[in-house]
């Protein structure tokens, strides 16, 4: 079974239809969230669907308007193995909330370090170095799986992330850029995962569409690396899923 490790189920126009169609299909998703207020409702919708894992999210682009939800988020961390989408975004549109983002992310990283055994899906636009700093200071790398989603940092930041023990989820856009291809080549095979980041990168209408996209993505990764990683990717996924 292939697993999409970063899939925005809650932002799909056909979310409830998709949830029904996922039952008994041979594909899995980690349904990353964007706000803690949406988490419990999405969990209810996905109850009993074994191949959907719902993530507790607090997207950095929403921190400016939703900073008051951080205590709610931290109170829910115990209830979810999957944490994300979280992180930092220092792009020009969101740099004004840098201090708020850092404050929230620092608390999230520390709480996950204290809890342990979490799978984090991390946003790091123009902020990879700061994300690594916070995860290192909190000790989050030591007892959690920290996944950089759609990594776009520098080569030096990528080396730091790899040395710290980071995982990386690869999406189709990364197959087409020089920096994306370099990241795909550099990642240790045992820390490589697949993602679509739907609906941002692509639209997914049915689980069958998702399977086809993940198979094409895996083939693209194999071509860039010059090796067949299917069995290794399956092993990597099992560590997230167990």
C-alpha cells in the first residue's frame, strides 16, 4: 500500500465522499490539518476508516489570526500521534507574524518532545534553519519522526536537517525543480516519503486518482535516484503507520 504522508483532506470539496470511498481501498493518507478547532470534527468524520490518519494541525500562515488557539492545540497533542501541518513561514506575506509563529512553534516542539512518539509534518518556507534550531533546542528530533514537507531550504540547511535525523516527504513539484531533484538525491533512502499536498499541488477526485499520482511520483523519484525504492518506501511508511 502506498501512503500519502501530506494530504489536506479537510480542504477537499468532496471530503465526505472521499472518506466513504477510502474504505477498503489499497491506499492510505495522513490527513494533515490546519487548525486545532477542525481536528475533532475531522476525526469524527474519519472514524472507522482504517487507512486515514488524522493529524492535529496549526498552520503557521494562520497563526496571526488564530494565535489564541495554541492552548487548545497543546491540550489536544496527547490525543494524536500525527501532528501537522505545523512549522514556520517567513515568506514576505507572513513575516510580520514571525514572533508569534516562533512562540507557538517553540511550544509545539517542546510539547512533542515531552510526549514523544509523534509524527510531525513540518512547513518551513524561508525558515528551514529556524525550524531546525527550534527542534534541536526542544529535543524533538530525539524521540519523534520529524518530516520536512516539500523542503525548499538551502543545501546547507538540507545537510543540517539530514544530520539531525529529519525525514522528507516528496511531492510532484519537486521532481521538476533543480533544488527539488537535489533534495531527492540527497535524502537517505530510509527517510524518504511520498506526498501530494493535495489540493494545493493537484486535485484528487477519487482514491484511484491518488494511487495513480503516488505511483507516478514514486517512478519519478526512482528515475532521479537511479534505483527502485518501492520496498524501502513501503518500509518507511510502516514506521509511520504502526
